């Protein structure tokens, strides 16, 4: 938990120090109240006391209470300010850290877990910081100060108070032993229920299409029941604390007054108010009575201090687990590290070379688990190179090595004559227009989604013209201009209000808008009909001359005109050449062609 506090800035430490001064002042004011109460008690029991003296003591007592309230409000204000700004900073750190992760690090944390860590976990830490500034600092100061105040005012009372404190400590320790493991479990179960909810929302169409509502409800109920059971256990265990504290406080008060009654009786040979005696307390008895009043108040302050610490003990286990989970994300070292180069070798723009590249996923241990083995090929500027193969042959894994979503295990990948590992990641990405298998759109407008990758390099008018140019080239202008608002039409989260083909065309337009050196299309034409697919590829070839195209496809019709087709089979190159060459030399390609093309198309 203490490790995460290093992210507090000097300004917040200064505010915390100011809070400390105010808390010490507040404790001093709180501990002055019993003194004034004892003074008032003595004045009331002393014959001939002036009413004005009692009013003066009461007035000072009231001023102390008001001043204590004022300091408490100020401390609360600064505590909330520190907690809020701290949580804002941590959320930013986690978000920026996750953005720097490669696919390897992303796969180590589930999406639902990252969401929980960015929201619920940070809230737990924030609440603890706010409470700690108000309570953790105050409670020990108050306890120690109150104990020094009552020291020497009665051995019997001290023993009674010490016994009460020991009972409180034993109860807290006993509960923590059983409850802390459950708090750790609670955060994992929160991840789980977030995952189930997210899956249900994102897959709602599939759920309804398969009438799987009952199945999803059962999954959610199971996750919900597990979380509820653990929450009930921890809540019930912690709820025991308050009744115990109340019993201890009441019992302590009773014990103090019982001991006080005993001492009062022992201090005078006759009871107060007995026949033939004065109606006021004798001086020795008055001192015992005043000490009893003061001691009872200070003892309550000690117990209150421990009660405040108990509140922290209730929050600390869960917040500690949350802090550990936050630190896991922030302290994760990205495997993909920035190089130093920002541009390639002169005269090699748009060139890609794979030299004996092999790749296996980072969590794979056996040599047999290589996804790609000994891949070598080169692509010149302006060429179109296509990859085809059966599902699981390694096509997507291969093209993911170019933008460094993963790094090659063996060999090297060169872009513009420079190893991709030597590039600054930002510079490498600016060379590439990437269109993934699943078109990803963001909530906003059509224009904002197409202009997503401009990095602020164009003015508004030029950007608008470029957006329209990219949309026309991607064969999306017709449906865009038919939408209400045109290029200003709203796109819902994930592009849920668009068809699959429309989303793909917007994703392709986004890559075109960047005017990159290299296009990477990862099966990005699969949702398009043959006509649109053909027209789009011809438009790309005509309008983007000199730009290298890397295409992954399942349909041979999409890649027949490629300058070079590479056939992958179980992670190895099974064939390389043009469409006609592969029909004659590559059995794997021939099988795919026969399954997709008619005899006329094969003969042409």
C-alpha cells in the first residue's frame, strides 16, 4: 500500500503536512474539553462559586468545540482534494501504461480486470487516503495524548481502560485474520462479474439469436452469487466491530463510574447528603469526583481513537489488495521498447524484408510451438504482396510483426532497410496504414473516425477534403452521404449502428487518410461483396501508386492480381509466386483455388 504513495506530488505532501498541523490542533482542542468540564464540575460543587465563572468556562468549552469542528471541516476539504487528484493521476498512469503495452502484456491482463483496476480499485485507494488523512493521523495522536493526560489520575481506572483497549486489539486482530483473504477474493470476483456483464452486452445479438438468455442469466447469477456471498461474509464480520465497540465503551463508562463510586465511598466516612452533613462534596471527595469525570472523558477519547482505527482496518485490507493490483499494471515493463531511429535508409521507402524470421508467442515454452518458422521474403516499393493459407497457418501473426504488435523470436524484420526494433514505435506506426480483421470504430462522427490517425497534422479544411477523398476511395461515400448528417453523422460505440461492410469501408478509409508508405489489410475485404471488393482494390491501385500493399485474404479472388502471393501452411512458406505460377507449382494453393474458383476462372 505504501508503494503507491510515491505517486503523490510535492504539492499534495505539503497539503498533507498542513492537515497534520490542523489535526494536532483539533486533538488539542478536543482534549481541552474534559479540562473545562472538570473545572465546571468543581465550580458547581464549590460553595460560593460565581455563576459568571461557570458561564466563562462553558463559553471556552463551546469555543473549543466550534474550533475543533472548523479544523475538521478544513482537514476534510484538503483530504478530499488530495484523494481526488491522486486518483485522477493514477487513472491517467494506468491508461497511458496500457496504451504502451504490446499484445503480450495486454494478454496478461484481461480486459475486465483492467477496467476494474482503473475504476473500482482506484476508488478503494482514494477512499482510504481520504479517511487516512482524517483518521490514521488523528487516532494515534489522540490516543497517546489522552493517555498522558490521564496518567497518574488513578491506577484502578488505568487498569480498566487498558483492559478495554486490549479487548479491542484482540478483536481487530482476530477479525483481520479471517477477513483479509476474503477481501483479496472479492477483487477477483469483481473482475469476473465485470467480464460476464461485458460479454453479455457485447454479444447481445448472438445471445438473442441463440435464445441463450437463460444461459447468460445463469452465468451472471453464479458470478453474482459468488461475489455476494463473499461480500456478505466480509460485511457481517466487520459489522460485528461496531456492537463490540459500543459494548466496550458502555462497559468502560460503567466500570469507571463503579470504580469512582468505590473511591468516593472510600474517600469519606459518611455518604454525601447524610443527616447532619453539608450538602456539598468534601474537598477530598471533590477531587476524586473531578478526576472521575475527567478520566471518563479521556478514556472515551482513547476508545474513540481505537474506534477510528477500526474503521481504517475495515477499509485497509481491500484497499491494500487494490493498491497491489494497480501497482502490477503500472510496474509492468513493456517488452516492446522504443528504438532511436525515426526514418529508414534513403531510397528504400516502402520496402519490407523478412530474414529467416521465426516466431512463437511469449508464453510458449516448447520449440514445437513456433507459429512461424524460417520465413524469408522481400517486398519492393509499390508492390502488392498477399498471404493466403488455411486458418491457423500464421498469416495474422506474420503481419503483426511489421508494426511490432509482437517482436520476432528469431531473425529480423526490416522496414525501409531498418530493423523494426530500431525504430521509435511512433515513427514506425506513422509509416503504416493498418486495417485489422475486425473493423474497430470509436464513438464520434464519421469524419472523426476516418481522420483518426492524422495526429493533428492537417488544418480543418484540408482534413475535411482528405476525409471525403478517403471515403470515396474506400467506396464508402454513397452510404455516408445517405446518412443523416453525412460526414457529421454519429457513430455509436464499436460502430453498432453500421453493417459489417460499412464498418470495414470506414476502417479502410481511415488507413487511406493517413497516406502511409505501407498498407496492411488483415482480411479487411471479407465483409465486402465481390463487386465492391474489386472496385475498391482497383481504385487503391490507381490512386495510391508507389505505396506498398500487404494483404491477408481468405478469398483468392481478392489476391489474384497481386505481384506476389505467399502461401502459408502450418507456419511455413509452402509456395511463393504469382497466381498462375502457384496454380502449377503449389499444391496447397491449388487446393484452395479449386475449392473457390470455377473451371473457367481456373483456366483463365
